[in-house]
C-alpha cells in the first residue's frame, strides 16, 4: 500500500471519529438542544390547553419523555468517539549506546491490547523522537505476522503515528500483543535527554517504562510525569516518579525503570537525565 493509499485508508470514517476530539462536545450539545426544544414545546402546548387536555398530556408524558430521551441518546451515541480497544499493558524501552561521539538508540514499544468490539484490525502506536540522524531511521514490526503502516512525518505535537495491521480481525475481548522497534542515531543533532511513553487517548491498565545506558555513561536520571494535553504556557511536567535502578554487570549496562498502574489518559511517564560533564 503506497502513501496515497494509506492516507485514503486512514481517512475512513472510523479514523476520522478517533481523531475528532470535539465529538464529545457535539454529542452533549445535541442532547442539551433536543431537551431544550422539547421542553419549550411542552411549555407552549401546556399553556394553551384546557384542563382536560392538560390531564391527558400528563398521562402521556412518561411515554413522550421516553421517546425524546431515546432519540437524543441515539443521536449522541453516533457522535461520541468510540475506542477500538483498551491497552492492558504498555512496555516502552529505550536502549542508548555511545557511538563515535554521539549515540545510537533502539526504541521498543510493546502493547497488549484487548479489543472492545468485534472486527478490530488496526492498533495505533506513537513515538516521540528528537535529534536528527545522518543515517536511515529503521522502523519495523516486532511480530512478523503483523504489518506496519508508518506515518513517517511528525504531526503538530511532534509525535509520529504508526499503525499495526493485525493480519486478521480480532473479536471483542480477544487480547493480542503488538510491537514496534525503531533504530536511529543523533549524529547530526543531539537527542534531547528525555524519554517518555503514554497511552494518549486510550485507557491503559498497566505500564512500564525503561531506559538503558552503558555503565560507563551512567547519567543522573529522574522520573517525571508530563501532561501532554496542557495548555500553551502552562508547565507540562506535573509530577515525579520513583525510579528503580538495576545494574546489569554482565552486560555492562544500567537500567532505570518506572512502573505505573492505571496511568492517566493524555499523560506521559518516563525520564529526564543529565549527562556527566
């Protein structure tokens, strides 16, 4: 599938719904408008009815109210964004290696997802990369029976969107594991010293984030929480995390790990570090 074909594929109504953040507002507005119109109509007719007419209308009011509520909720349901799946576990790992005065990176993101409805075929994975590479950035699916569609260009928030095609439709509740491995370097421009992961718009049950350094370069690392939905001008860092340090003597590396049960939507969790001078 070429780039044009992918763009058309991702322009299907389902993906438009997922990307349309104002759908929830529209749904609420629809309900409020419908109830306001219904209430105005009721007030108008009641004020012009006789006593017998009012009694008859009161008797029919429950049935009429049920019809109005059912109709407005039906319209609202069509406007509300519906998630395809829930992320049971998200694991993000960044491996940092020194190479000729700069660094190479391997970023692995693995998700166990549980579909919330039948015929789920695509799973989104996002990454945030800074710095600039002189060589080719390689991105691949970690599972050979799954196909990777790569957006290639960073969007306004700096994130790259990628989608895994599962190869076959998955039913509701049928958990599946997906993953992407990205390899790059920062020879042309140094990567900013942070790494973070999050579920974005999807609910996540459990998440683990790891960054691995060479033991000879072991930096000063802190665990942080970012609100990626914060308003311009407001502080994006909203909290700190307890970091576990694991010294892998046999491999000559050191891991920094944070574990987050039930992370918040629109939040990222991870690390910021300072290289030794």
